[in-house]
């Protein structure tokens, strides 16, 4: 299939398969929630560090909650918060296994079902592959830089941030080379390192094809820009709305309204992202399946064939 045909097929599958979009919506919602929390924390720390000249502590937000609310309520909120963060961190990996598997089944004209089984059976290898790419996330890089800036002083702190920036760029390169690793795991049941090697080989062997596909998928860049704006704007909207409402309403009511508005914005953004992310992932799934049908460039004659 040509890149244009792959994109057309991926979009048709995305529109046609609601189960695929539901799994992607779950993943997008959890990833957006986690990113908003990480960036929200860093906005708070940055405001205290740069504008107030204070060195904020790591658990300042939790301590504020404990001081403001009764112990039973603050303990419940913090416990639910920790549970939600763990869910946001782990569950998207399970969702990705389901999304890849269901997209592959749809492309093969098979019944699109079994998402939970696909997610559970492929969770560990997908999670391990993603751990190699931890610093490729902008929110993770900002969080790590913020921690370094607050707790490592002097030349060592600046040097550490430079090293992290280099690792961030290197992780982005690895992310590109690992683009087909998850598909190898889910579709062909390869081991982790075998899948990484297979992805690297496909990318290098068909680099022109992949680059052309990326150019056609320019919408992904728009999505990343919108996502970055939403991740930064949502905490800003919540904090700004809370500050405005506290001038006319009790603090608890103001924070509650701000939280509800923020949650609505996150859900709406995640629903929009679900279509684009499902489409993007299905493009890579179909591309992997089509490229895998071709003979590897380093193979001239397969074992057992006549020369």
C-alpha cells in the first residue's frame, strides 16, 4: 500500500470502529490528566521559585490540603490522588496493546474484539519499551528539570539540566527508531529486544517511505502543538478561575467550581485527541503490517531456497 492508501485506510478504520476510539479515549484522558497534574505542579513551584523567591518543598500542595481540610477528608483526597496517578501511569500501556491489536484486526477484516486480553497479555513488554523512552516526554523533562533546579545548586545543577536536555533529544531519536517495537510485540508476539531490533531494521530499511508518511501526517504536529497548549492552559484556567471566584465566593466553593470546569475541559480535549491518536496509531499499525510483508533488504535468499 502507498502512504496515501495507508492514511485513507487508517482514517476509515478510526471512524468505523467505536471500540478502538473508546480504548483511545481512555488512554488520552489518563495521559492528559497526568500531564496536567505534572505541569500544574511545576507552575506552582515555578511561581514560588521565580516570583516569590521561595524554595518550595516537594509535598507543599499535599501539606496545604492537610492544613486546609479535616484529616479524614484530606487523607481520602490524597489517597485517591495517589491511586489516580498510578492508574494514569500504568493503564495507558494496557490501552495501547488493545488499540494496536484491534487496529490490526480491523485491517485484516477480522472481528474487532478482545481488547482487554490484548492489553493484558502485552502490558509488560509495552511498559518496558516505554521505560526506555521515559525522557522523551516533554512533561517528564520539565518535571525532571524543575526538580534539578530546586535541589541541585550551582554549576552542577546547570550541568545536570544540559545533560538532561541532551538525553531528551537522544530519547526522541530512540522514540523514532522504536516506532514499530510495540506493533512487533502485539502483532507478532516478539520479545522486547527482538521487537526493538525489528523496529530499528524496518525504520532504516524503509526510511524514505517513513519520512514521506510523516510528511503526510503533518496533522500530528498540529495535534502535538494543541496538546502542549492544552496541558499548559488547563492548569492556568483552573488556577485563574479559582483566584477570581475566591473574591466573591467561599474558597471551597470556588475551588470546587474550578475543578469541575477543568475536568470538563480535560474530557473535551481527550475526546478530540482520541480520534487523532487512534488515527495516528492505526497508521503505524498498518504501515508495520504492510512493510513486514516485504523481504528484508539484507536477505537475498532465504534458507532452504535454491540460489
